[in-house]
């Protein structure tokens, strides 16, 4: 195991910088942390000596000799990234520089409860380590993303609406029976925000990731780190009211954005439009399948169906109303929209943008950039592994 | 001048801790930053040797010998705290531990423009330094709070609605002609939040200060520091929509909380109630004075006038709707309500609380505490001086 506590402040600064920036030459690394060349070289030599960083090869140069790129050493150990979805399960092994060494995905039903799901996770993890020839002692840290609210310090789920039976289950204890590495659990949208933060090389200090699926949630990056709030519930934007006269939400209040623009609301509006005769295409689909999904609506919208487009615009408008309030308060530089409903097509993004820009203050939106989350393979497990590495390093330094 | 750059990381940590915690004994200080006794004693001796900290006397002890309390040294120099209100002007000198050495307040009209206002500020500052026998070179830093949006990095006001003519005026340059010390400018509610943060000894990491006056603004303390957002406009909550069917705001949108619950809206509702015959007391006042103010309404409400109480409850309900959205997103531990309208009486706070708790998620409000900003003498200038000292130290360490 790596003894993070034995690192000096300078060594830790270099190591963290290298993790966030990806491959850097010695000169770039020294410059990026504002160290003198001699101070940086001393710390780099020490980190290489401890097996924490290594040369990863060379990069194309505009002329002159090619500088060698440094990276976090693959010899240090592996990270485990686990991503639990409502209907899926991903387990991956990653190198400390987030190279994916092994990634297995399969369908799963979280409603079966945590015991069978994590029994399967443990089987898959054992198999992955065997495939890669990695001993369990070489796991540095384990990160787990789950589709529900988490008390981050304890790693326990709190009143998870999609995960009945998970509240009293300790993911940390379950994995701790088999691995000495620390285990960190967070909700899926915080993990998505952290993965996005890492893919963007840590360049953005204050931004939001919105996930629109069965519910609507938000991951908050503030001052360059995940912001979880006083009780760990920061980003719970699904129950922000966008219309006091709106429909009743399952939370008991009226006009929550989740009740008006998340997947189930969109499907309901699609079915209502079909039954009202507003869209022969949707009516046909409804007759054939007995129900409509956000995917059906997205297909109709992309095919130019007017009723479908009106529904997408209405949902985007409501999400935009919620975001306008958040933008006035938080003034982020970027908002990234993700989750299943984001696949509904470009009209959703256009409607969200229009609504935010109309309702937010000019100063807050002067440089605001709203776009879809970049689609990347293994995004979920990378986010979980970033969580694992970052928290393992931090925890090692704190103790 | 203090050369902040020559401090070691350990010395800076101790100095900042001592600033936030107020008087601490050597043992308490060492413990609070998790230093060994010998490491702490070495750094303390060095800081005393440099004239940055000193013994401030003794505290009552439960028994045994009385430990001496350390504080930031009064010999280090003075901080200048300036607080510009819409109709007032405060200039103060403070010791590095925020002891007020001199405080002068007088009425002022910011609409007269920045040149006469800051001409007067310079006169008052010169007089204060003379009264205290302090040479201008001994000013460590100058903090200025202004009632309008500020681009913090440049210290310039941005589209200030209450301050026409101030946009192209550099407060920094104006004071820089006479003082070598760095000048920091921020909006009044950020300064209020920072002052509250200091008075609470830096114990709360994530909280909000709401100012309800002519407008409605919010200071955000996040991860223990003031959060200003990507463009410096974080906390601009006055234009969050609380009712899509609400009245038109001067910003062009409908139903902004500022248009429904700030001072002018409250005065308007009071006048309407008087004219409609709902309150003989308010009608009488209106006939005598030609107009009604939030203070008049507050007096009527405290005297039990039913129409006045209904208006206070309505305004509090709208502020609470806005805060419910912010609470769901930000999950603060505390919200402090300040500003002129906060003086309207306890019913306002009760109405805000009721509305927030009804509309926010249970997890976000489990430990949420909503109260009025503690009334403290010299709060504005202390906030400005905290800004000055904190930023001077940080800037000294950054360079």
C-alpha cells in the first residue's frame, strides 16, 4: 500500500496536479504548480523513487528534443470503479492515471436489494482482478456510485426512493470484508460531476452537471471540488418549484420540476398527446406497445412530430426555469446536461438554453455555457475511480 | 509593511487560525491546527519575533495557572474598514484582531456620484489616522463595501442600479493615490457574510446571509470562504422567480422575489391596503405623511394591525419560496436574514421559516437554522476590515 502520509506538501501538490492534468512534461509540471525547476526536479525524483510517478513515453514536439511525459505510476496499484444504475451494474479496474484496465457491464435490478447486487459485484471484482493478474492487496481505493442520496461521511444511503431496502446496508462494510482499501460511496450525479471535472483536466472551478432521468439531480463543483452541502443533500434540484399552480409531486408539494419535466412526466405527456389525437405517430406506437417512453417521444421529435416537439419544448422550458434560479444564485461558468432524457434530442437543449437566458440576469449568463455532458465510454466507472483516488489521497494526507 | 511572503506554511496556518479564532492560548492554538507542541512553539516564537502576534493578557482559568492568550499584534499596523450605504458612510480603523480603534459614521448620498463621496472618505480617513496617531504607511489593507454588484478582481462596480455614475470610477485608484496598502472592494452583502463568518469564529463552513432592503441579495459562504461565482454575480437572488403570474419587475421578467417582497413592494402593498380601507392605522399615517415605508408597516404589524400582518406574511412567504429553491440546491447549515426590512419584526422571520420548511426537502432542512443576522455595532466596517486583512494575507502569500 502507498503511504500517502509520508509525502511532503510539495510532493503531494505535484502528484495531485499530475493526476488532474494527465501527462505533463517535467517543465510543464513545474510551471503548472509554480515551483522552481530545481525544487520540482527534487520532488519528481523522490516521487519516481517511491514508485508513484513514471515516464509514460514521449509526445510529438514542434521541434527540438521530445520531452518525456510523466504520469501516475501504473505500478502503484489499481483503482476499482463501481457504477450502480437503476437497471445496470458496471465494475471496472483502472490504473492511477485512469486508464481502464478491465470493464464489465451487465443488466441488474437494484430493487432485488443490496445483498444479491453486491454479491454479484464481489464476484465480478474477483474475476476482474484475476483476469488482470492483480492481487487484492494492490487495490488502492474503491469508488461506488449509486442512484440515490448518500450521507457521504458514512457512505450510507439516506431514504433512497428508487432503492428500497438499501438504507441499512453498508456498502463499505460489505466490500471491506474482502479488501483493505478504503471504500467511498456517492450518488450518481456527484460521481458524474467528478468524472466530468477530471475529463476537463480540473480546468473549470465552478460548474454544474444536471442529470435528467427518472428524477432530476445536480452535481455541484464549487472552488474546484465536489460540493455536498451541510447534510450531503446539495444539488437536490428536482423538487425546486417551477409553477405554484403545477401538478402535485410525490413529495407532497405542487409544481416541482421533477413532476413536470423528468422521464415519467414526459412519458405521461406523450401518452396524453397520443390519446388526444395530437400525434398519429405517437398514437400508433401507444396502441402497439401499450405505453410510451421518453425514447419514443425523442424519436417522434427528431422525426419532426409537432406534438412531440411541443412536449420537449415544454419540458426543456421547465428545466430552464429551475436552472435560471440556480444560475442567479450560483453563477456557474458551465452547465452540462446528462442522464437518459438528455438523449431526447437537440431540441431539449435549445429549449433549456432559451429558458435560462430569458430568466437569468445578464451578468450571470454573460459567459455561461450550457451543453450536453460529453459522451464518453466508461464515464460512470471513471467518475467512481476518480472519487476513490482523490479521497484515498486526501484521507491519507488528513490522518 | 508586513512581508507576508516570508512566512512559512506553518506560520501562516497559525496566523490565520489565530485571526479566525480570536484569542487562544498556546496550547489551544497548537491543538486547533493539529501541530505538535514543539512545532507550534517554534512557529509562535518566530511570529512573536516578527511582531505579528503578541500576548493579550490572561483568561480566567478553572484552576491552576492562567494561560496567556495570543492575538494578532496591534503593532503590526491598522486595517481600514469602509462601508458605503445608499444613504450613509462609515469609515473605521481597526487593529489586526478587529478591535475597533476609531469609527465615524455620517449620512451621505451616493447618488451625488463617487467623486464627492470618496473625497469625503479620504478626509475622514486622514482625520481618523491623525486622531489615533497612526502614520499612513502603517495601513495594512483597506476594505470597502458598496451597495451594488462588483467585479471582485478589478474592484470595479458593474451596472450598479442604485449607483449611477459609479461604474467607471476606480475606488482602488482613488485610495491608491494616498495609500500604498492594497484596496479590496466587494458588494455589501458579501461583506456582511464575511463579517458574520468572522464573528462566528469561522466555525460554519456553508451558510447564507440574505439582505432584504431596496433589493434582495445573498452572500454565500461555501467551503469556509466567500463564493463569488464565475462572473462575481453569485448570490443575485433578487430576480429568482417565485410566481410566473406575478407582477412585472424592472429587470423585464415577471414575479421576481425582489418585485414582490423587497422594501418598495412592501411599501406599495401597505399603501394599497391603506387606500382600500383595510387598515385605519395605515390610512391615517398615509394621510399624514403622503407615503408609507416598510418601517411604518413594521410598526403597524407589531401593534397587531391585521392588514399589516397579512402583508408581512405574504412578503415572508415569497422570500421563503425563493429560499426553498436555494436550500434544495445548496443545503446550507444556516441562513441569516439582515437588511433594513429585517427590522420589520418577528413575524417576517416566522413567515420565511414556515415557507422554507414547507417547500424544501426534509433532508435539506433537517438541521437548517434560519435566524436574523446578530445585531452588532460596527458590523459593516468589521466585515470590510476582515476582507482587507484576509485578502492582504492571501495576496501576500500568492505573489
